[in-house]
């Protein structure tokens, strides 16, 4: 009788352990059904535009050009602003500005979409103020992420260089992820190339902690 009781207890413990293991595994990634539901609120930035860059930029290359990668909560969308592009001699922008000057044409002054965000964590890179602005060229409205107040994102950022961009940072769909259901992430952009789609499909639905680990590893490898 005692032997039977011991067997029953051992079997019960086995089922409990297996159950916990299954629950733990299922919590490591969102289900396809849940991802589909969330895409109603967090759609992919797959718009097309004549001037849009046609070649995808891999996440690793974005990191190489970034000053930091942050987790930030969107506070509000600011008023669009205009900014003068860099016109340093020897740069493409500088050559274009010189050509415009010779032809008596006013220099190109693009408009930018801007968001005020509250930085919750700096994953890697330089210090970013707790409250700052993120921006992108308004020519890419419908292509870059359409952020809403209350959204939390993971994104790489680069300091603005023009006077009107001082204290602000540019960001891009190529390295932006929505934080959903408090601890998971969804890509803002899937890409057109097989390489890009393969990478973003691996990211979609994983935990925020998992993404943070990957970013830190990639960043560390680049610093070597």
C-alpha cells in the first residue's frame, strides 16, 4: 500500500513539473493568433512611396550607426518641424546645397514628424535624457511607424545634427519594435528581402528580455 502511495506521489510530481515546463515554454513567445489580434493595434509599416528606400537595411547595420538603443513610452505627437540639412563641403548634402546656390535655388528644407517620448531604459549606448523627441522625415509618412500616445517601443536612435534637431534623435522602422502585452515585442517592419523577413519573423512575439539580450550581444560584438 505504501509503495502504491509513493508511486502516485511521484507521478503527481512528474505531471506538475511537466505542466510547469509546458507553461514556461508557451510563455516564451506569443501565439500566432495573439500576434494577429495585436496587429490590429500595432500594424506593420509596409507603405510604399516613390522616394522610399528600396533596399532593406539589416538591424546590425542600423546598430553600427546608432548612438543608443532605448525603451521609451510615447507621450504625444509634436507639431511637425522643418530643418536645414547639413551642408558641409564634400558631403552629398553639401554638394547639393552648393549646386542650388549656384542656380539661385533655395536649399531643400525637409519637414520632420516628431514625437515626445519618456525614456524608460537605455539598453545600450550613450545616455539619453528621460524626456526627449524622436523624429523622421515626413516624406516617409505611412512608411515609418505611426506612433500613438501610450505605446511603448524599443528603438535605436541617432542624434540629430541640424540646429533644429538639437537634443532630438532620429529613428527608423528598420530598428523599431512595439512592446505588447507588457513583456513581448512585435516588429514595426518586416522588410522585403528574405534576410530581413527571416530576422523579423524570428523577433515577432518573443519576450522583451530576449530581444534585450540579443541587442546587447550584437552591440558588444560590434564594439570589439
